[in-house]
C-alpha cells in the first residue's frame, strides 16, 4: 500500500509517517518509481506506536516495542527491552500519582481551613470578587 492509504488506515497523517520514517521507526521501502510502499506489518507497527502514545509514552519509548515486532515477535511487548520500558513508565506514573495525591490533600486542607474561617466569621457574607461579581 502507498503512504496515503497507510495513513488513512492508521488514523494519522502522511507527514507523521514521514517523520516516523526519519526517526527510523517505520521502514523506508520504495518502488522503482520512488513511491513509498508499506504492508500489513507496517500498519501493525503504527498501531503499536499510536497505542503507546495514547498511553502517554513518548516516541522514543516506543522504539523497543517496534524493534520487537520487527524481529518477528507476535507482540511488541514480548521482549525484555519492552518490559523494561513498561517498568520505567509504571514507576513514572506511580510518582505522578503520588504527587497528585499530595496536591489533592493540600487543596482539601485549604478548603477545610477556608470553610472553618467562614464559620468562625459567623457566616457573614464575604465581599464578592470583582472578577465574578
């Protein structure tokens, strides 16, 4: 298939495919007249890349999965290098979740303090904000 058809089937643009090619993630095969050609394996590579990017992986983090598929494995995550990327990403996500939980706790404390202060003021109506008012 040609680049336009592959882009359509993968749900991306031809520009993106050319970029992946320049980064070495998508093979660059050409016909005698210079047209890029692709097959179902290339579509599979693209779907793997797109799925991982949807999960928040950056483009370079997809490389081990692509290499695994190119090596003939049935799944991009069946190689040790891919599993290592999963482990790093999980650790990164756990760190983000921890930081978000800390921020949530701080916001909850601020809200509780603000509500207590409002009660202590006897429920007096506070001045309205000029921006909302």
